[in-house]
């Protein structure tokens, strides 16, 4: 079917592609009424059509309304790139035909995901009461390989060459969208970003539980969508700042027992789950290591023995989920009294909760020697 036939009702074309005048002459007894002639004359001519593209990292601004190729700024963005195309015309449009990325779409404002890097042409043909028009723009969409840390679904979308947690290797919901990365170690450095150990506690079978390159950062505003600036161990065991999923791996002070109540070191950025509190606490021995920012090295009076990284209560929420932990000041007597290696007036730390009597440690706890502990 030709375009005129497809748009016959909208544009007034005859079934054979002829003009209305030719069709009328062939059937002079069926003359259009006066109202039809007046209405047709009142509709502006569909002399041109243009379109805009939204969802681009750059470009995609509106053309000047001429439909000329090159008027619209090229739309550039990383794969996978989801875009919306919208027609602009001087007259009503009844029928749309878009052609791009090997598909044809008959919607007014189509939304399409360009999964593979490359350049793409867009052709738009429209029809309405004012006639037909077409806009053809070669290489108007340019999909580039995604940088480190961006979402992905296949390796070819990433400049690093690896899509971690892609469609073939599904991962935890926090990384279900995939992440452009690259395997690294102390002898294979990252071309970009920092090399971090995302399985410092060993074990784990998911695609992300290994040493990977992630973007470096100073705060979360510098991270790709869906990632936060986290304190992570690098390949040599030192703490560095890198962009990673906010809800995957617990920071120092986070609970770390698995759903069955078993301490699980693979749930911590440090790779260490300390058996304190009602649900375990992510920590790290610090007699020979530096603690990450937001924590201090704490020495307990007796239990647990040694020195451990303890989260500073810059926000008390880090202790809210565990009835046997609380924001406590350094000092105090008893086995779980502690001191820290920093001097910060009025600072408190997420530590074993002090108590003076029953009913202060939740339904499964008891006040033992001045601290919350399991009920005997």
C-alpha cells in the first residue's frame, strides 16, 4: 500500500493515489458538500514536519520547523539509551510512520531503547487533513559505549568491555540493572577508576563478588545513577572511595547476620562480621589497619578482645535496627566499655548498649553486667 492509500481519510487522497479533483470528475454525481470544501480550505497545509528527541545525554533539541536534515542537534548518549521522539508540524497529524533502528512504529510519540552502540537514522512520514510530509535525518542518534559504573545489559555496551550482572548473570536486586566494570587485581590495574575487593570475606557466587573496577568519587553526586560513593577495600586492603550500589554490602556498623541468624562476613564491605548486637556488626580489626572515614578504632576493656573499627554516630540511624546496640560515649566500666583512637568532643559510637535493668534490651535480650546481651 502506498502512503497516499494509507493516509486516504486523513489527507483526502483517492484510492488510486489520484487527486480529489480527478476522483470527483470520474464520479460527478457525488459532489462534496459546501461545508466539506470550506473545512478543507480552512486547514493549514502540512507543508513540513520536524521532530524532537528527549532522553539524550546531549543534543536532541528542537529544529527550526523546516524538517531539513541537520537542523536537529544530534542526540548522543550511552548504551542502552532510551529515547522518546515527538513530531512537530504546522497542521494536525492523524497518521504517523516512524522508521529507526530497523523497526517501523505507527505511534505519535514512540519510546524506544537503542541497546547497541552505533549511529542511527530516523525517518518520519505523517499525514493529516492538510496533506502529507516527511522528515529524514541521517545519523541523528549516536549511541556510544557506556562509561565505568553505568547501567548495562550486555558487554558490548560498555567501554570497559564487561557488563557485570548482565542478562545472562542476574544478581541481587541492588545490581539487577547491570554495571559496566572490569575484573582487576594488584597486577592488573584499572584503566579508569579504582580496583576494589567486593568479596573481602571470601565466598559468594554472584557476578559482582570479586575484584572489580568502579568509578572513584568524593561524594555520591559524582556517581552514575543508582550508585553511591562508598568506602570500599581496594585490592591491597586499603580503604578507598568508589561508586557502588548503596544497598549491597554493609558499611562498618551495619548488621551482618543472614536471614537465618548466622554471622555472614560476605555481607560486609570489610569482610568481617563481629558477633555483637542482636544481628552481628560489620567491623574490622584495626590494630594494624586504618578504619574507613565515619568510624574509629575502638579498644574494648575485655570483650570483644583486641581493637575493632566502630561506626561513629554522625546519624543515630545506624543503630536503630538492633535492640542491643546504641550510640554510646567512649569510656565506661565493664567488659564492653571502650576507648577510641580519636578525640572528638561529644562524639558517640555504635556500640553495645548500656543498661541498668530489665526491659531495656528488647524481647530476646537481657541486661547482663551493664550491657545488653542474649537472655540466659
